[in-house]
């Protein structure tokens, strides 16, 4: 463990400005932020929300500038996060935790949530949680869904990219799903919040919606529901790490420790953000933080999937 934060007293002494880059919206983090502020009143939190790819680009620009960077990056774009970690851009955090073994990569990165990725649909529910189920549904009910499908714009949205990439590597029906998707003229949108909003405003089918957004949309609109599936939902984790050039790594370690503490995990559960620990934790198919990420980071795999997706949504290749 790092001597900086290897014990609770060091973490309790954290102070100064903490810059947190977060792909989770602040309004859903308020219980977590309030409990952290109560425990660490000497820390001034600069909460920077953004789409995962925008946050990633901001961090790369900070690296290129050569100065100190943001203190903690917390994002559901697991491939972008782990790419930075595997490239040596994280420093040891020294945080003790009770997370599952797959949720930690060495002493460098931690998964803090495990949120299902679901299909949200309007009207009569039908199986649509896997590429095979989606292909069958869109072929069988093309008139119902033509012009009514919204998808994450994976060229702007890291979560959407990761979700599609995982499907492309794991599902034999991925090509058939893209063909069926292309036939109904899908509409890409930039963020998961925009995707959920499009569903609330009348769209018929939304792919790769974070569980929290889907649950809120379905609760507010009785004609919306999470599509059933024969397979357990895939899940994405919000991965956090402390950059090696963080300006205030002590405060970052304190926030990370709070994120994975029983109190922090309970606060995430209260906000509907699918914690890994406690009563709110749910069984899902999670991605382990290990060297298996190399196939998700392989440039050939990523370019092949992106090329196929561009064709499916009618976008010219770059």
C-alpha cells in the first residue's frame, strides 16, 4: 500500500482542492458527495461532469501540456479507463476495500459500480437484450421500429462504443443484428441521457441504456419498459483511478476510499447507481479488470467494429 493513504488517519487528513472528472451526472451523485463532504470538510471538490470521451480528451490534453492533471477520473468507459491504466498513467491508490477480486486491477484501478446495460422499448415488450434477440425482433417488426430506434453515437460516447465492441467480440449474431438495425434507419445520439430523453419523447427502441436511466424513464412513462431477455444483462462498471500526475492524490485517495466504503456504496445505491456491495447489488455479467482488456483495446478489433457500425447507421467512413 502507498504510505500516502495506507491507513484511515492519512485519508481523514485529506485537504485542498480535488478535481474529479466524472461521467456520472452530479444530480445522481448528490448523496455520495454529501456524505463525502461531511467526512472530509477540508476538501474542496471541483466536480467536472462530461461525456466519457470528452473527459478522456480533456485528460489527454492535460497530459500533453506536461503539468499536473485532474486528481481522479471516474467513468463507465471502461476501455478508455483501462487503456490509460495499462499505459502507466495511474498511480497506486493504497485503498483497502472489500470489493470482488475482479473489480480491482492491482493497486491502480477499482470498479465502483456494476450497472446493467439494457434495451428500453415502447409498447408491447419483446425479447431484445442480446444481438440475436434484437436481430429477430427488428426483422419481424420492421414497420414498427423503422425510424424509431435510437442508439448511442459510439464515435462520441465511450460507453456505447464499449457495449458494441463487447457484442462484436462475443456474439455470433452481431453481424445479423447490424443488418437488421440498418434496415430500420437508427438515429445516433451523443449521450445516454439524450438517449433516455429520446425514448421519453416518443422513440420506440433504445439500445445500450444504462440501468439507472432506463429505470427512471420507465417509472415516469408507463408505456416504456426494459426489454426482457433470455440472457443475464451485461454490465458496465464505473472505473476510477488516480492519475500519476494528479495535483492532489491524497484527496483523490480519500474520495476513492469513500466510493468503495460501505457508506459510499450505500449512497450510490440510494441514487440508483448500482453499487457492488450491499443490499442494492445485483447479479450481472460484469467485465473483469484484468489483462483480458487487451482484446478490447486491440486497434484492429476496434476499427473493424467501428467500420461496421458506421455502415449500419448510414454514416460515411472517416
